[in-house]
């Protein structure tokens, strides 16, 4: 990120996304409380001000909640084993309209947004050690607490270190085996990719900065083509599903009585020595190196906005393009469902929302309540599965429910997850970032 001296992430509080990066505190205030652009401000002056000040982007913070909620909705369908509802024709119809790519779209948004915000807030000359310290402090404390909660509520056998140690270290998705990839708190798979993003950013940034402003759009187009070629190679040369059917669906057990554990949280699951995973699916979706280009697409988008190569403020066509791309995921193989088709319009949505904030025209997503929800979305993303495990074990298991029962348990999961996420954000994340994210030398200097 090329950023002015005024923006110093090492001296500001920030919040994290699903995975997932977020804004310094100055970048997450409601737009109506921090807007500095006058109505008569020209496009050129807005661009100049953005490059100099890196003003707030509250709409992007608020939008994170919708991405996290999309993931939650898919997980509520798949990870709440409500029988006989999940075996009914109604469930099949619902799941046809809420398939796996809904959650995948939310993750794609987070990955692109992560690159955008990391570039937006990074200070030139900032020590790599300081950058890495802040990233570790943003990710690991909340991740470890959610993982610990899952270990307790799912009765994970600690004697099988292969199940939980790689997950705690966030290296579990580098191995194509569900014993490790899905061995603990399933949503945390995306954090392994995020940690790779953070590790690579300071190293790759000098190369990114060598791209001339007038070549940014071309660079983004080449990157998109490279991503498409990569996933095409996975489809052609690796074992995996070749049809267009959705691959992410509930794993059902016999009978009409709800089980006490969803399969990925079952004690029997953790005892298995080897749980095969489709190689092409793993490469396309969870392998961190495959998702790395999405992060740098967000970095390029941030440069486009800051350097005046992306001036659109009308969300209509990016959202329309995203809708068309999302609809197209129904008719392509699984390697293309996850992100490939949605990447270009998703990047356009992120860049346009940022540009709207710069021009002071952010609306729904910049509302203070939406900004707050966006701030807690990272914790919400991680705690939802442990919450669903508890609700399944104590309220759903051993009983029978229809669609009304599933809806009630989904709402309960949503409420409990939101409350716990708020607690994690306010009592864990913010205090840690306030007290430990800044070097003591800088803190003394600022205080003086």
C-alpha cells in the first residue's frame, strides 16, 4: 500500500474481517460523522485528498456483516442437523436456492477486501516486524478462543494432535486431508489463507508499486486471467467432480431423529485416521496459495481508487454484474463456483463502495449500527459453528423438527453468536490491540 505518513496503522485500533482484515478505528466511523468532502469538491480533489489522508471507509466495514451473514445462512442449513427437515423435499428446494457458493461469495468478498484495506492502511517504511505483530494479534487471540470453545463443546480428543494442532497454528489447509482441513472449527480454514496474505504482503509490495498507474487496470485483468487459468488447470488435471452439482451439502445419518452432533463435530469424526478430500476441490477452495491472487486483486483495486483509475460511484452495474456472475455459478463445475466467476464484479463492488465513501455518498452500510456489526463480524464468523454445536447437542439432538424448528434454532444461533461476537470484540480484540499492538517506544513518543 502506498499510504501517506498521516495513516499509521501501528498507532490506531483496527478491526478484522472473516476472515479477514479491517480498518483502523479512524477508518470505521460513520460517514456522516467524519465526512470532509464538500458537495462542490471535484473528482480530482477527492482523489488528491484520498491519497493524502486515507479518509474513512465505513461502508466497507458495514458490508462485512452481510458477507459474514451469507456464510452463517449456509452454515445454518448445513451444520444444524434438524431431522426430518434436512431429509425433506422442502429442504432440498431451499438448499437449491441457498447453495454452497453463497458462503463462498462471502469469503471471496473478505479476501478481496482484505487486500484492499491492507494496502489502504499500510504506512510506507513500517517495519515488517511491526506489521506482522499487528496481524498476529488481530487474528490469533479470537481464533484461539473460538477453537478452545469448539474443543470443549465438541469433546475433541486432545490425544490426536493431528486434529487440532495444525488448526491452532493455522497451517491446516496446506494438507489435502479432511482430518486436518476440517479437524476443528471448520470456518477457520480461511484464516490460514489470511495469514499467508499477511506474510506475503510486505514482500510482494515493492513489485506491486512498480506497476505504473496507467497499467493498473491491465495488471488486474492479467491477474484475473491467471486466476481463471489456474482453476481451469485444477479442473482438467486433478481428480475431482467434473459435473455442475453442488458439492457442499449436509452429511446425513439414518433415521428421522436429529443426531446430537453434526458430522464435522462428531466424536467419531475426530477418531478417523484419514478422511479423503477431492484434490481439485481442495486446490480451488481451501489451498491458501490458490486464494493469494484474490488478495492482491484487492491491493490493485485500492491503488486504482487512490490513484484515480477507478472513479465509478454507481453501485448498480457492479451489483448487477455480481448477480449475473452468481447466477452463472449454478451451471459451471465446482472449480469455478467458489470465486472465479465472482471475482471481477466483487472487486468492482469493493472499489465502488470505497469511492462512494470518498465522495460522501455512502448510505445503508455506513450507518453506525452496520459499522458496529461489521466490526464484530470476524468474531461472529468464528464463533457461529461452536454455538451451533452447543445448540445441536443440548436442544436439537434426540428430537424431531420441521422447517419451523430449523428456523427457530437458526435465529437462536444468530442471536447467541452475535452476543458472543460482541463480547469477543469489545473485551478481547480491542483491549489487545490497544495495549499490545503498538510498540512501547512509539506509545511513549505519542504520549509525550
